[in-house]
C-alpha cells in the first residue's frame, strides 16, 4: 500500500477550509508571516513513526500532522483572541473525530493516543517577520495500516 500523503494533507486542509473560520489555509509550514489580519491555518506533516503492533508481514505507521492556527497578537479586542481561536479548534477537533478515517485514507485519527500521541492542542506565541502571533497547534496523529511490506 502506498501512502496517499497528498490525500491526507488535502483532507486536513479541506476540514479547515470547510469550517469557515480561516481567511487562508496553507498545506505547508509557512516560512513567513501569514497574509491578512484574520485567522489563518497551516497543515504539515511533522513525524513518521513505525508502530510496534504492526501486521505480520507489513509495518503500520503513525503519521503525525500539525495544524497550526495563527492570528496577530495585536488583534483587538485582545480578550476575543482565544475564544475565537478555541471555537475554530473545537470545530476542527470535532471534524477529525467525526471523519475518523479521513474519508478512508487511513485506519484512524488516534484521538486517545493508543499509539503514543493523542489528539492535542497547545497554545503559545511565535515571532515571525518581526510580528508576534498567537498560535494554537493541533497535533493530529494518523494511523496508516500496512504501509511498508517486510521481506524475509
């Protein structure tokens, strides 16, 4: 079985775009500050780890994606930044839970961390191009069955 990395990335990007929260959704980790003044998202693969509990003649994989939400830390009113970001986070986490296999592209989104990494959200700030951004990064662990064949 070949990994449909573009299909998985597109599914995660599509969920973000369909939410209606974002001015822009990138399918890569940005190297520069987001354009526009509203909420932006970016999706990228962060980690690939073989799973110990794979099949007899193949290796299953934990493919971990980051979905990062960005907005200017200077957005006003400041008290509205986190509630609006958390509304978007809630929508995306519900989408990943509801579309558990991302349209049949993988075994599951590992919501509870059966294979080590669970669905997770971390908030923080990043400096990019001289501007400060409030970010929330959703870690989306995806389990892909029987990705690599083992040879005797």
